[in-house]
């Protein structure tokens, strides 16, 4: 797959989006292990069979992937019944001659965005990510030319969360249930116990807004101090309005240089569950 939470200096950055890089991987090649052992030459019948490309994946299929599989270029896992636990849902499948291109990443993100619903802010504050997969090397050699676009949700560090049924997933960010998939944390931003988690899990802090950080010159990273100062007062005002109080606890998490390079030009404003 290609990962894309909503960022992208390389064609396959995921997940995006999305938070502090939900998923990240920038390879356009298959992650399947290479077999260097020799084998007997195939018979004409065998060669003809291997040359026929397999059917492309089906839209609406569900898969029970782990985090490593979700950040691979290709995956051979079989679909599971969507009534069973699953962590990935295929939103779109398309034929393409350039599966590793930036256009492919953008197209998959757009498809997943439309499927999830919500506005850009809701998607940024969620733990959902668009990921995409291309055929394995053997499948491409046989003529397969497709890209499979899936949606996943990151539960915690390198762990995906179980998704609802496809009928519930469609437009989920337009409904209150979607807030269970928002970005929360186990402790205050910057503290030793801080870990991003999906809000359905136990948490003490919640991200309530994303705030834009302006570039310095052209598109350059403004530096740690400027990035911090860019949203500090605005986050304070946002937190006060959120809890309707003059004095509130809040946390402002600005993007790092690495996140900036990957396409994240905003930070997160946090408040504790009980202010």
C-alpha cells in the first residue's frame, strides 16, 4: 500500500494526515520477500497460466490487516467477511499505469475523504487514514495494473483499530459516532506519558482544533520557536471558547521540521478531559 494520512513529500506518505504522521512509508515497490532460489523452467501450459493477471480487488471488501501490512506497498491478505472484525475497508479500486505517482496518492485521499464525510478539520482531527496498495511484483509481471484504496484507523502506536460495518463507515464523520475515532492522548502533550490514541480508548486529553502555521520564506519551515509562537495565543483563545472559561489548561503541539517536510503545515490545540 501506500500510506497516506494527508501529507506528502513522497508519493506514498500516509496517513495522514494526519496527525503527526499516522502512517508513513515512501516505497513504490512490493514488500514481498524475494526468492533467489532457482526453479525448473515452466512448461508452456504453466507459463500461459502464470501470464494471466489475477482479477483486481473488489470495492467494499474488508480486511483484517495489522499495522505493518497497512504500511506495505503490496499485501496478499485475503478479504474477510465484513461482519467479522476487520481493520481495513476498500473504498475504491482503479486501473492505472502509474501506481506510485503523486496523482494516485491524491486520488485515493480524495476518495477516502468523500467516503468518510465531514469537513477538512474533522478529517484532520480523526485517526482515519487513506492507504493504498498495488499488485505484487509477480502480479505486475503478469499484467496487473490496479490500485486499491483502503481506509484504516490508527488506534495507538503501530496498532490499527477495528472498524464498524461498511454501511456505518460511509459518512461517519458527519455523525456523532465519528468522534470515537478522533485524536486523543493519554497525557498532556510534551509529557513523558503522552501517547496519541483513538478517542474510543481511555484518554486524558483531546485535540479540539488544528491551527495553521505560516511558512518562513517561500515554503520553508519557520523553525521551532516561530512554529510554537504561531499558535500559542490562538490555542489559548480556542481552549477558552471550548470550555467557556477565562482560565483553562491547554496544550499547543506545533509541527516538527520532519512533519512540515511531509506536508503537515498545522499544529494541534489540546485540552484535558476535565478542565
